[in-house]
């Protein structure tokens, strides 16, 4: 299995930026989809961004498109989420997730697609 560990969360002022990292270890595999999800208190977990590790395809939710950028460094087995122009609505626990499948095999933000999850890192953007 793959173990995931997020880092980089914390408090940030509105309009600020934050970069989250997701380090993967364990049994790694080629051509998998890595995603970022988030969950705010009282809300369902929602997909934020995803990237295919053996390609160039990236995916974003409408709420973060144009502000967040997902990237990867396969040599470091790490996926990043650059978060810019942060809003209070972005406050949530952010989770990294890994799928054995291509990002395109199912709806990219279907949680059933992902078989490994990190513990989460908190991002707080106050009013």
C-alpha cells in the first residue's frame, strides 16, 4: 500500500498563498492519480485538484480553478498544491489521496477511486 503524509498547512491571511505537500511512500505504482480533497466542518469532503503521475492531465474543482495549481515531482514521490488568492471559504482540512487508476477512469473526484489517504493538514483562512 501507499502511505501519504501531508504538510504545509497553517493559517494564512485572505489573499495569501500556501503550498501543501504530499509525500508518498510504500508500494508505489506507475500511472496513478493523485488528488487533493478538503473537508470543512459540517460539510462533505470535496475534491479540489488531481494530477496523473504519468502524464500531464490535471483537474480542478470550479471553486479553486485559476487559484490553485497541482504539480508533482515524481523523483521525490511528492505532489504539491499551490494555493493562491486564498479565501475564507478555503478553510478546511486538506487531504491527499492516491488512486491505482488513471484519473480519467472514473469521475476524478469520486472518493471510491482513491485507496490511500493522508491524515490531513489544516488550512485556515480567517475573515
